[in-house]
C-alpha cells in the first residue's frame, strides 16, 4: 500500500503532481461501505495556488466500487469520477476564515500539514462521492415480471385514491 505523505504546502508551492492507483481493500473506511473490496481507484493530485494565492490541491479520483443496493439488497457497480479542489489552511481557525472569504460551496478548505496523508484525503473524497443510501437506478428484479406482479397486487394507498377522486371532480 502506498502510505505516502506529502508536505502539502511545499507540494502546492512547487506545483508538484502525483498520481497512482489505490486498492479499495487498502481503504478501510471505504471498504466498510462497499459490498466488495475488489477493484482499484486511479487518482491524481496536483498542487497550485488559487487566484487569491491560497495553496490549493486538485484531486481527481476515478474507478468503480461495488455498493449494496438498499432497495433490492444486491450489489451493483457505482462509477466514481470525482474532481475536487481543496484549499489548504494553516489551522482550523484559518480554514474558517478562508471559507468565509471564498463563500464557495464548490471549494473545500482543509487544514494542510507538512505530513499530509494523501491516502486519507482520497478516502475522504470517496466517502463523499458515494451516495449515503445507494440504489440501482432500476433494480434488476423490477425489470423481470416479479416486481410488476407485486405492483399490481399492491393495494392503492388511501392518498392515491383520494387524489383520483379529487381529480375527477
Ligand atoms: Zn436494486
């Protein structure tokens, strides 16, 4: 596992770039959310400055993770293609100041350090990228006849019936 650590401020100042792949099995917090720990993510990290001169990291992560559908309880592949901009602050207080200054929801402010764990950063981004309650767009059993039959035999809710009555008058 690449447990690599960067000096985040000098990484930005020198406009360095790094990229690599990471096994999902090596990310314990992400693994917990996944139906399977097979697979890998590719990532890249680039340092630069924002227009106000704050050190900034651009992180991209792409890959596919297996999530458990909360509706039919079968695993499915969820494609991740995330790109985030992270401004580095020197402290929590500094992070609050920068956040207030930028007032931009698209930009995250994180506290940087000279021993900044890139793995943790990637894992945090992944946890934000996956849905809290993952579901198929269309569950496989809905495509077969089973779900249609279940739908037909399901009693109409009183509200649906009311709606119909109101709609008629
Ligand atoms: Zn499903």
